[in-house]
C-alpha cells in the first residue's frame, strides 16, 4: 500500500471514529463513545508517526545530498 493510501485510510478511520464517538455521546452509549475516541486517537497517532517518518527521511536525504556535493 502506498503512503497516499495510508493517509486516506487514516483519515477515513479518524472520521469514522469521530462519528462513532459522537453517536455514542448522543445515545449515552459510553462503550461506543470510548471506542470511537480510541479509533480517532489511534488514526491521529498513525498520521503523526507517518509525518515524523517523512521528516526523518527528508533529513537523511538532505545529509546524503550534502555529502555528495562535497
């Protein structure tokens, strides 16, 4: 799966989790609300991890490029 697919899936999971959380809150179902919160939070964590990985990859590539220039 490509990074773009991961990003789309994470965003879908985030929106689904938020909807589930809101539905649980609306109906008073604490279990569903909690599950939605966990799903939403997990998808945001995955997104943050992917962003951090991309940043590290960019730094590594920049170091490689600077060594090649010398």
